[in-house]
C-alpha cells in the first residue's frame, strides 16, 4: 500500500501511522490537526526503517517490533503511540533509554470499562472449543453433513477459572454467570471483597484442580513471562480446556502442545502467540500443531479487533497525543515520561 499524506500547516509534527488499514476516519482527522500525517500499511522492516527516519510521532499497532534499531532509525522521534494495553511489541527499555515516551492504553481504566471486544472474543473461543465450531464449519464447507462427528458440550453448569481478575476478567465473569457457570478467580492483588457477587476467589492451585475451563487474563511483565507452564498445565483437571486471550508470553507453548497431543487437555483456544512481531511466526509450535489437529483453535490476536473498539481506542489515543504535544515542547513531561503512560 502506497503511503498517503494528510497535511496541516499548523504544526511541524510528522506522524507516521504504520498500520492504517481500517484506521478511524475521526481519529485520522484529529491527527491531521497536529501536523503532517503519513498513513501507511507497512508490511516489512526495511520499509518501516525507511519511513520512520523522518517521523516525530510513531503510531503502531501490533505488527512490528519497535526496538533499538527502529528508534535509531528515527532520530527526530518525540513519542510512540500504541492503542493497546500490552507493550511487549515495544522495547520499553530502549525507548526509556532514549527518552522516548510511549503513550498507550495501559492504566486507562475508566475509558476501557466500555471496551468489551476481548471479553466477548474470550466467550466466542470458549464456545468454539466446546461446540467444535471451526472443525464443523470446515466439514460442512467440504460437502459433509455428519452431525454425530461434532457432538459438543454445553457451557451451562461448567466451572470456569479465571487467572487474573482485572478489567477483562471481571467482564468475562459476568458473561459466564449469564450462562449459569460456576466462576472461580485467582488474582494475588485482590481479596474476596474485590470480586463481584457470584465469583469465588481461590488459590491458583485450587482453581486448576476444580475448573473445567481455565481462561488466562493476567497482565504481562518480564516477571510473569512463562508463568503458566508445564506444572500449571499438569495441575489442571484431565480433559479440561485452556483459553488464552492475554499475551502469548504468559504461556509455555511447548507444554501446551504436549498436553494437547497426549490428550491430557481436551482442547485449547489461543488468540496470542509468543513473539508475534517476529517474521518467523510460521515456526511457532502452536501453529504447527494446529495445522493437523482440531483440538486447538488459533486466531491472529483479534480479541480487541472490532470496528467499535478500534474506533474508540484510536480516537482516545489521538486525544492523548494532542494533550502530550500541547504540554511538551520537546522535553520530557512528568505526565507522560513513563514508558507505560
């Protein structure tokens, strides 16, 4: 896609939007008021490095890894904008070392309360697993009509364990209660009084032992990398299901593949992978496994990818950028100096 420029004479800011496909027209108009906007759909790293050279603002989604090489290629860069809560696609240490703030959705609790896309996708993945929807749809497209090969299971009455009870976990819990599920949650930052009625706080060990379905909603940090590994998977109930819509780095992919291949787990659904920004995603063990087996459902990190949520978040972040530029003359500002501002 050939980059296009939207120009405003009011500012010298040069804003590069690296993934403009489906970008909110309203948000684009807000950015145009701030400077010269290049709307691109960058697919490879050489193009990213070339176009970033002149940017003062780099707007990214999840396709690219923004690391020291990219920052070195953009000497005029004042800030990075990402309409995401997770930041594992950005080398925060490299950005901080260069004094380049990262404006994100991290900590925007009030705004995010009405952004429900990932919570809805979690329920979609659970139902897809229990009812074998991807395999059944593929069977029918191929000319089949064998309903007995796709005898599913009901969500009603199941015990579902939520690993992490933040914004998304809390919303998912409400959805699950509407299905008359028994909902357990584990979160070291919370006490029982922090949970909504109908959700029971338990230890991780108890949650794994009791749950028919385990859904991961924990926040990612370097300390939590791979925390859900072989020991946790082996502690789950035999025949249970695992769902991850949080971050791929939280889950041991090899351990999950082994549990699925052996039948230890009945199935899993994953919306996130380790190192999504890498060019060699085809070597991921989960992708390799899913090519030949039906008990693993993979989606390409589309949890938050809806028209409504992207419109909301892009407009919100355009407003954040406007405020940052208004309060900064090129120097670091306390309100935005942290890499997770």
